[in-house]
């Protein structure tokens, strides 16, 4: 069985970083999820009151490493700035 965010939501198995990222992603691009059939658990979680998790502090840099594009995005804006 392929593990997907929808399956993880249904099984209450989302880790803290994914719980934090999904609502943010939904808040800026809800059209991506809403245009697809199914994914009801994922859509419900991403748009629910639990969706306020994105307003909490950013997860640690270590926990965002290896998280794909969203992890790379958050690492790029949450890290210390250096002059080039």
C-alpha cells in the first residue's frame, strides 16, 4: 500500500512537521487539493481549525531537513541570513 498524506490523516499518523506544513500549503494553494477527487481526510484536515498550526513557530531546522520542496522552502526562509 502506498502511504499518502490522506492515509496518514485517516490513521492520525501525521508527524508534527507535516501537520504544520499542510495547512500553510492549503492556505496559499487550496485549488490544488480542491480540484482533485477524493482526498477527503486531507482536505478536511488542511482546512479545519487544526489548520491554525501553521501560525505556530516554525519547526526546527533539523526536523525540516529531508522534507522535500516544502522543507526546502521553510529552511530557506527560516535560516539566518548571510551577505553574499
